């Protein structure tokens, strides 16, 4: 059944693409909120800028790690 | 066909690279419209599970050589000269080592920082050199950390050291007791122990996937942009190469930053995880 195979492959690609986009929305949302509160904290207390930057980098890396999980899943769908 | 249960056991000869060094370089095959580069993967040994000596293994060897060379020249620079006239690699390494010791290990591990600093430094420098090796343009090396097996091994080392060092520092009884928060009734402990044991596993797995995905994604994006350039094969469309070149340069710069950042994050998180088991805060 060539049609069923093609349709299922097309649906898989569609799912992977939409999934990657949704992941992007979530990750950018999270990192944006994180960056905004970090910058606000630096504006209130400029002498704590170093510590706030360190904490911001760590939290950003963690959030991006989660986003990359989903990205790997999408890539595995596409490359199969 | 195995009448004897041990008839599948064979000798393990080191074939491949030891016989034929030209396997390190690709074969250039010229077809009609385009040329292709094909790497032959030499077998390390012939057995029931074959192992190949791929470009990732070659890059790992290069990373090892660089680390050893840099480390030994730094130590030589420190020992032979007074405080001002130290060698270049000694000063470079010293900046990074001081940064890791003061900002990463001491806040995370407390009084045990001095004892476990070499482990964190090993993680940091290995990941840093591996990530940066993938950014060098001309060589055939890929970054070893863009192979999920390498990052999986690193995460396994972190997981193992979390448990082993935790037991070594606290003793078995205290370690088991500190896994769960204190003051819980007995019936809830049956639920809490599997959940607490799942924590380090998930964190190590996240370490592995984060590093692997960060290294891989940059190269995939670069490959996608280069594919845009190669798709205009045969048509005289040279103007499309300009934005491809621009994006490649920009994304390569971003990747260098990501290489440094991921090395720092890996070292920081592993120090925090190991510190939480070695020096638990009640």
C-alpha cells in the first residue's frame, strides 16, 4: 500500500516540524522571562551583576537543555 | 554451526590502521557531475561486535594529545621559572583553573572542593578541548562530544562518581539516610526512595543529551546552510552564496561561544551534582 506509507511518512514529517516549532515557543518564552528578571535585578543592584550573570547563564543552559531534548526527538523522527 | 559453546571465541588482531595509514584520509571519487569524499572505516578488531576507527576516534586521540601536551608544558612552565616569567600555556591554564576553583568548585562543593577539584577540571578541559576541536575549519576532525557515545560515557562517569564518592565520603548508612528528606513517616519512604534514586539518573542523562545536542545542532545548521549553497549545483547562481557565507560565519561564531558555554555548564552542573552527594546540606 504505497499510499498508506506515503501518508504516514508525510504525517510524521508534519508532526516533527510542528513539534520543533512548539519547542521553540516554549524555550524562547522561558529564556525571555529569565533574561528579563536577570536584567531587572542587575538594574536594581549593579554590584551583584557578576552573580546574577552566572545564575542566568546556568538557568538558560538548563532550559535550553530541555529544548534540545525535544529537538533530538524531532530529528530522530525525520531521520528515520 | 557452533558445536562447541566456546568455538566463537577468536583471537583479536589489531587490523586496520596499524597496517594501512591511508585509511585515515578520505578517498576522492570523481563521478560525472560531482566529486565525493568517502572514508573507509577500518576495523579495530574482528569479533562478534565490530569496532570501527572512525573520525570521532581520531578526534578523541587528537584531543588527548593536545591535553597532555598542554598540561605538561604548563607544569614545566610553572616549575622552572619564577612567578612573573611563566610560560604562555601555564598562564592560560592558570586563569581557567583559578576560575573553576573559585567560581565553580568552591560554591558547589564547599570544604571538599580541594579534594575533588581535579575531577571537575578534567571534565571542564576535556569538554572544552573536544568542543573547540569541532570548530577548527580545515581539519577533518569532528568534535568528539558530538558523538552521543562520548557524552554518554561522560555522564556515566558523573553518575558513578556521584554514588561512589557519596558513599566514600559519608559512609553507607549516612548516605542512604541523606537521600530522602528527614522526618518522614515510614510508610512514605517506600515511595520516596525510587524517586530519589531516579533523580541522579535523570540529571546525568540530561547532562549527556544537553552537551550532545548543543554540539550536534550547530553542525546540522551549518550543514543545512551549505546544502542551500550546494543545491544550486550546475546553475549559475552565485549571488545565493553571499548570505550562505554570512550565515555560516555568524553561526560559527555562535558555535564557538556555545562551545565555551557548554564546557562551563557541564563542569558547573557536575560539580553541583557531585557536591550535593558529597556534602549534603541539611
